C-alpha cells in the first residue's frame, strides 16, 4: 500500500471514501486486476463496523470490537490518499482535495456515505452523552446507551426516528427493543414511546405488521408523524412537530436518531440529483450524466434501504461495470435493490428482514422471515462481523447464487 498525503497525479480509478462500500470496490478491483492503478481517498485513521453499534448499545458487543485502524483494512495494492474531497469537476475528470491539490481520474467511484445532521435538532449537540440523552449512531455514545439502560430505574423512555432516508432504517427500533428487553429482565417499569416521523413501523408492509405485534408486546406506544425538533437536556424535555402543531414530552431516557442527508460537498456538486444525493441509474449504479462515474452505498439516490447488506450486493455490480468499461470483461451486472435489516427484537433473537425494490420480500432461508429467531441472532452477533472484516472488505463476492449480481443478457456500452 502506498500512502500519499497530497497529490497532483492522475489515476485510472479513484475511489472517494474508504468506508464499507469504497474499500469493497477497491479490494475487488485489485483482486481481479492486481496491476490496476487504484487510488482511495480517505482522511480517517480509523474504520468502524457501524452495524455493531446497536449491539454495543445493548451491551452485547464492546465498542473496541467495532473499530480497526484504516491501514489494517486498506487494500495493500491501493494508493491511499489521506485527504478529503472538497469539490468535483466531472466534466474535466478532476476533483479538488482539502489539502489544496487536485486529482485526475479515468474512472471515479463515489462511496462517501451520508452525513448525520446533529445540529438539525435544537439543543441536541449540547446534551448528547449526558442528561439521559444518547444515540447508537455514534461510536462514543453507544456505550452510554448501555449505561443508561442498565441504570434506568423507571419512568419515561423515548426513542425517536426521523424522516427517511437514514442509514439502517431499523436501527431506531432496534435500540428500543433491546432497551425494553433489558428493562423487563431487570424488573423495571417503563413508559416507552416510539416517536416516528413516518407513518408505519417499517416500509415493507409484511414486516411492519409483525413489528406492530412486537412493539405492543413490550407495552410500548408508537407515535407516528412525530418529528423531533428540539431537546432541553437540563429540563429533560423533547419537542416534536406533528400534523397538529408541536408537543413536548418529559423523558428520563432519550435515544435520538437525527435527520440524515447527503454530505454537503455532494449536495453542491454536479454529481447531485434534485434531492442532493449522487444521481445514478438504480440498476447499473452508473451516473446519469457522467458515464465514467459510478456510485454506491449510502450516498446515492437509489430507492433502497441504506444498509451494509445493500452495499454488499452493490459492490460487485460496480466492479463488473468498471471492468467492462476498462475492456477487461464483456460481463455487466445489475442491482435489484436488495437490502436487509437484522432487527434485534430482544437479546438473543433477530427478525431477518430482507427485501428489494418495490418492497418485495426476499428471504435467504426457507423460514418465515417475520419470525424472530436465535439462529438469526447468531448471524447478527457473530457471523456478519466476521463476514464484514474477512470477506466484504477483502473484495470477495457473496458465494450464494441468489446474492450475486444478476448478469445482463447483453453488454452495456462503456
């Protein structure tokens, strides 16, 4: 691995983002073409297995188990540029770096994830990590969630969910279920409320009905069309916008999931679509205006769930498209919108919700996917982390045929 702090060079493939999707693409490209000139732009020194933070909040993993050094997971044959991108000039096949340099490319892969808009909720940044306010969406706060649930002695426990899209749409209620299960096991009485900006427990009706029963089983109350807009940590109050105005609720414990959006430098770039996300064909993951630009993961405008499972299904499609465009293969592939959400309904059980575009249920196992199972908990707790570090980040394709990208009948022009 070559590490560059600044550069004015040109690379054949430039991957912007050294997170899940970006590293999977870079590793897979170099696995197929070891001599290919691939650069990865990533400023961070640390890499996180973010799906594990729900389990950290529940006390079922430690934060340290979700963290590794970026150098440990960066593909050895990649050029690592420790910098951040500030702007794109796709008409010139060029981008600008925060360090002041520019970089040219033949092909660009954008995999920068999304940004969490903590400041969008008045008073939230000042009270996070104290006054009973927490969020599993931050590495340093997930342990505080566990601390709060273990020390909770009764009262009002509020859990929020913002407008979609967000990364892992099931994570807000995962935090609720694990906390509620902990309260029950400890014999603590709690008034639990799920304040959801949306109108249902889940976007896929088949799973939503099953989750209605699960949340009711905990005696928790869902409040739909309730959007958190302000938090007063000292007074322990949360204010929500509803269709009829605003309401304020007292809390003893508040788990917040803030609004999320495309990163600001994406919103203002020529790559963005109307909603600010990178605009790509939802099947080919190729940009709608710039044919040598691909994008995947949470930063795109594809109408799928923003999950690790989606990125796992997307990266072979991008790799196939790049190799075809480079003339290394005549194969191409399509993404069908596959996503999955392992919903931790209690300590020791998971509902494995799998689906694709159109809300169509896609079950990998010959079992009713709406039923929480201990087997799926084992997948979530043990197998998926292993898969992440040892398979996905190494650029290896998922081995099951139904989870491989579907070949196109005819090759697409480069």
